[in-house]
C-alpha cells in the first residue's frame, strides 16, 4: 500500500482535554487545579517565575555594546 493523503489516519489522543472552570460538577471547577494561594495560582503567575530564573543567566553574560562604531585603526606612514 502506498502512502498518500487519501489513506492517512488521524492520530487520536489518549486522554481527553480537561475543561477547566466549568463548575464543581465537572471535577475541575472552583480553583481549576491551581490550588488556593500563591504566585502560580494567580493569572500570569508563571511568567514572573520564568523571568526570575533567567536573572542568573543574564548576570553571568557580559554586556554587549549597542550602537558604538568600532573604527578601524589605520597605520600612518
């Protein structure tokens, strides 16, 4: 059997996607699996944590000159 677009099968996921925040009867209502308090439970909380982790990396790298012109040194005779 040759492979073509007409005989490709779609890949089905094993677990259905969770529908968060759709009421307590759904099983993922209320706090929607985030927990009660803390930075990760807030909206946009994970973004701040990523930046905090990158702070060490940015300190270890040297600063690069932005818009400086590097003139070539010409030997005068």
